[in-house]
């Protein structure tokens, strides 16, 4: 049997659109037809909305801090404080009026070295320390348990010209206090609560002063006796609990 091959069917194609011939004007030239722009199927986007204005941060609450602390008080002053047993602190202010008075008496005052003299008022010993006048404060080494006075001035050759004098201070001790007779206050209810007692007579006895310093010195021995008494009561209570019950 012979197989016959069929010819492929013709594919239907859409005829191409041909441009119509341009109509001629009466003058004889053909009118040129302008191509029309094809409208997009997409819708035009609306204009972007204007960005909202940035909101400023909320204002902080007002705090009245008073007037600022001034750097100067317009008065000549020199003060000294004891910082610890081995250091004292001095601060000063020299007014412009005082500087002008000194300039009228001493030539080239701005070139003269300023110093602070630390005087031991008990022995008269002096300690001179160079300083910068514009610093307005300085730390000076000292000795424990010593009274001091400070003097601010400048050197005119070999002469110390004193301008300001401070108050007198005494440095503290660098050891534990030797005084041991202080009486420290204690509330009765707190002491009774700590010792688990109900009455003061259990601790001090009848007619004994409560807040006497002499009574606190021998409190240790009396407390030991009291604790031994409580221990005996606890032992008796424990022995009674261990006794078997009678049937």
C-alpha cells in the first residue's frame, strides 16, 4: 500500500495594512500625512504627593537653674581649705584695681614671679611655691596636725611683697583618733530587738543606768552570762522534748 503525503495546508495570514495614498491638493502636491502618536494603554501616574514637613522635636521642659556662677566677684580675696592631712587648697582673686595700684609702685610688674608662701603658725616655718597668677587656685603640700596660713605675693628682687593673706586652717590627723570617750546613741527598742529581750532588766538588772558609757564597757561579760542562761533553757527544753510519752 502506498502512502501518499498530503501537502501542508496553507497558513492563513492576516493581510498587511497598506497605507492609503495621500490625497492630492488642488495645487498638485500630495499632502503629507503626519503620523499620529499612539496613546499608551497605561494610565498616567498622578503627581507624587508632597512630602509632609518634618515635625520639630518637642521642646524640653524649662528648668530654672538660676544665674550662672561668675568667674570673679570683683574683690581681693585669698582663701585656704584643708583637703586632707597632707594637702591644702588655696584660691584667690586679685582685682584689676589692685593690679593698677601695684603697677604704679613697681616697674615691670608683669615680669615679676608670683608665689604663695605657706606659713606654719606654730613654728614659723615657711614654704614658698611658685604659681601662675591667672590660675586662681593651687594645691600645696602640708603636714598633718599643723596650723597654716597662706600669703600671696610676688618677688621684687630678693624681697617678697605680700599682696593678700588667707585665713588659718589646721590639717587633720593621719591616724585613728585617740579619743575613745564618745557616747553613741542607740534606741532602746532596737537594742532589745537585736538581743531578743522584752525588758531592760534582763540585760542590765534593776536600777542600772541604760545609757552609761561604763555599762557598755562591761557589757560583753554580762552578755556572755545572759547567753549561757539562754543556752541552759534551750537544753532543758530539748531534753524535755526527747522524753517518750507515757502510754
